[in-house]
């Protein structure tokens, strides 16, 4: 595909979105970024981006951003495992996606890459890595975030089938790496562990992937993905205990040894959420997060590797890069 394409990205101020925007610029795509006026931008400094103020739930601003657009990356998402108003998470992820897709159709976009999540996919009963073949239904989702991503992906699939929406779906697993400004729930685990504030852990596991590799996978999906297909962009399947031990090694700390029964953490999460309702600050321990941790969230990116040429570096490199960025930006010394 020619690099003269006019490309719109939503969510460029976010963790995955900033990585995708950077890779698109490096690849020669002129980029327009739909971004809320109050969203952080300093981590985008130096990127040749045309900013358009707006919001994915505001159709007129999305329509303005779509003018003359050829390709669309809808990366924006509300990635919170807790909110005072859980309907807000659903509205952002589902209604925002609906508006972006409708306006992309209206603008005649040639191809769309929609950023979904492995949260929309079913895990294997035997614990082996899951693939793209078992999509979850809405009633199978745990918590507002997961249900919202399931609903949004099913919406995109319906528009592909019924409206000829030219979309490719990518399902990142658990990205880690630099520029996790907020940070994400997984980024908070890295920060807390790096600061020595996680004395124990529950028995769970994640598929960890470098955010830069996820970004490369987005471009591969644009250039080589099949419309209507979904592709897991994942890395290595890692037990949480191993992840924490690696963080401890990278920061010169002693790894946590205490394996905590999941049931013992529920009262802590309940109290943390009760406090959060008063302060408005997202709690570190959440009930939905605990419920999701009952299963090891292991996945395979074999389809993306085969069809897109996707490759992921070792998860230890991703953790190292994340810790370096958090340290350089004041997250590990309590300044943020």
C-alpha cells in the first residue's frame, strides 16, 4: 500500500495508540489523530501528527476528522476494570466504536483496523493457549470492560457482514512497554512490583507482549490482513509469579514468595472499591480483576504469525523497557 495514504487514528494519546501512531509515522503514513482536548500529548512530542480535537462519541467531530480519509485505525478504548459509573465504560467502547465505524463508512474509508482485545475470546478448558476460533457472547463476559469489548467486536462483525464495512480486527493480549502514561491495569502491576509493594500474588497468568510489537501488528493487519478476520497479537504466556520474579530481578529486589488464596483478596478488593467510590481514583485491586484472574489468560498468536508475518520479542525485553520508562518518568520514586 502506498505511503501517501491519509490515515486517521483514534486513541493516539493512549498506551497502544501512541505506539501505533509512532510506527505509522515511521512507515511513512501521513497521520491525522482524533484526540480529546484534555488528553496528554507530551509523549507524542516529535511525531509528525495532525491533531483534530474531538471525541469518538461525538459524531460531528468524528465526521470532521474523517474528511478525505483513506485508512482508519480505531485504537481508542476505555480500558478500566473499575469505574464509578460502569455504563460509561460500555458507552465509550460500544457507542464510540459504532460512531467511528459509521463515519468511516460514510467517508468511504478503504480499510479499517479495529483494535479489540483477547478479552473477547474464549479460553480453553484444558488451559492450553486459546486462539481466535471461540468468540465469547455478551453474557460470558466478566465485568463492564470485558462485556463492552465483546459487544463492540460483535458490532464491528455485524457491520462487516451487513454493511460491507472493510474492517480487520486485531486482538492484542496484554501489552507492556514504554509510554504507559496512565498507567494501564497491567502497567500498575509493573510499577507496584518494581517499587516493592507487592508482597504476594494470586495464581494466574497472562500473555505478555511488547507494545511496539502490537503496533507493528496493527500495520501488518492494514497491509496484509483479510477483511472480516481477527488476529491475536500476543507474545509469551507467563505465570504471574514468573512475571513478578523477573521484575524483581530487573530492579534488584527480592521476588515475592507468598502465594495468596484468591478468596482472601476479595475483602481487600471490596474495601478498595468502596474507598474508590469516595475518592474517584481507580483501585489497584478490583473485584472484576480478581474474577478474571481465576483463569490463566494464555493465548497463541500463530494465526497472526502465519498470515501477517507478526513476531513478538521476549517478554523480558518488554518488562525491561517498561521499567526503564517508568523509572525515567518518575513512576518508581513516588513522584507520580
